[in-house]
C-alpha cells in the first residue's frame, strides 16, 4: 500500500476528506520545519496541533517558521553568542 492509499483509507475511516496534493506538500513541509528546528518527534505533534487548530495549513507553516526563528534567537544560527552553544534550554 502506498502512502497516498494509506492516507486515503485512514481519512475515510476517520470520516474526513483526504488532504489535497498541495496540503500534503504543506503538511510535510510543516513536519520538516518542526523536526529540523527541534527534535524529530516534534513533527507528528506539530501536525496533530495543525489538525486541532482552525488555522489554514499556510498559516500554520508561517507560524512554525516564526517559532523556529525565535528558537534560533536574534543572532541566527552559527553565532558565537548563541545561547544554544551552551546546550541550555
């Protein structure tokens, strides 16, 4: 069974319309942003939050980008003054 076949069956069983091709791309991008900005396990949880929210997928993706930018701090990645360099939370 392919990813798309599985998703279509899961959506049908859950009583929702399956995501469009564009929505799939955007959701996978959202998952990638979450996983790369934090831990891999943030990806499915971010998608769960997306499904529970009333925001559109593009709005959620923009929000995820803002959260990621804030996590990187004002100096951006690779800065010697970054708090992340010390391994703190």
